[in-house]
C-alpha cells in the first residue's frame, strides 16, 4: 500500500480507461448505411433522414404515434398455452420465449393491443413487434387479434392492425397455422358488426400473416418500401426459374397492382387514418340528417 497504488494509479486509469458509451446512441440505416443519431431518429419517427427508409418500429412507439395525443390504454391479453408441443431446435422454445420477453413481462408476445381515439373516433389498435421472434404469429398472437376484434365490436370502435411479421410461428406447428382461420374469423366479426377494419402493412408482412387477416382490410395502407408477400422472393425465383421484376413484393409494387390502396409516409400515417375514419365513422350533423330525408325514409334510424 503506498500513494502510487492508492492515488496515482486510479487517476491514470481514469484518464486511460475508455469512457463507457451506450452502444445504442447510433443506428445504421439498413437502406443506405448512414449512421443515424438516436435522438434525431426518434424525432423523425424512425425514418432515415438521408434516404427515407422506414425502420421497424416498436409497438409502443407505433401506438403513441397513432392515437390522439399519444394517449392509449393497453389491454391485458388472455393467457395462451405456452409451448404446447414442447418444441426444441437448437434451443428450447420456452427459452426463446423467455429471452424475447426479457424485461417486458412474462405475458408479452409479438402483438400489443390498445384502445383510445384516432381523430376523435373510438379505435382499437393491434400493433406487432418484429423484435419479438420476428413478429411471428402463434397462439398468443391469435388471441391478441381475437381480443382486439371483440373489443372493437363491444366498444363500437374501428379496428386497426399494424402487422410486422415473418408469418406463422413454426415452433407451434399446426397450432400456429390454426391462427390463420381464427384471425380471419376475428376480422369477419368486426366487419359483420359494421365497424371499419383498416390494415397498415409495415415491413415485413409475409407468410401466414399475409395469408390471413393482413390482406382483408376494408382499407389497406402500407408504409413505403415495406416487403409484403407470401413466399420469399428467392423461393419464388427458384421455383418458377424466372427473374422477378424490380421492386417485387414492395409496397409500391403492390399499390401498382391493386393489392394496396395507399402507400403512406410514416409522418402522414396518422392524418391519413384519421381522415379515413372520419369519412367512415363520423355521423352527419343531426340537423342535416333530419332534413336530408323525408321522415318515411328514415327507417335506418330505427334499425
Ligand atoms: Zn438511409
């Protein structure tokens, strides 16, 4: 023990040691490779300022972005059976789930459901988390969509779903495939109740998700550059032995071919949905409704 080890050494260490820098301050744009500062990226709704690439968005951010004043209430989802097949590849599925859940809580899966208002219209939004096992759809996600649809019917609210998913969750085998008809029926329930169902296709929407609820919207919006399709482009190319056209399975390509109604930049997304909901849901002012039709034609009021 002397002054060298007690006093000088810590000082030298303090000067020489690398300052601990959080590694998430910068993000690399997958589109153009530009380094983006996290605060600027946040302010820009996770869209690259250089090339306009839409980065994937966490569901909480998506919900805050869509709901009026960023205010919403997340609903608790019914508990689904965990790992029904006791599946194991290189790792146990149960372990993978735990890892993905991390600090998010044990009930969390790849879809989050919340309700609130959009453009003053009551709405239920189901947003996907691609960061959670590729946003894949297993029983829990099926339950989330069913819960969202039931809530929309109960509250007479619009249903908005923002998928970002690789498809069905293969660790749940046939049970994940069962979510295709289940979610289709959920959507059908909303449609039968007369509430609008809007889908916002975010990157990527592929596989079983694109083969069920994601392509059934009354109105289908998509984010620019989003990959949307069933089978991957390489698989198709190898199967049909043909070169696929430029921009195949991108949002803009689907718009050109009539599969998508609008491709909307993320900063305009809320305004676009607000406007659509306003057109579909807002009732005419009472004075106008009363004078527009003679009393005998107003059977719809009693219905
Ligand atoms: Zn970029």
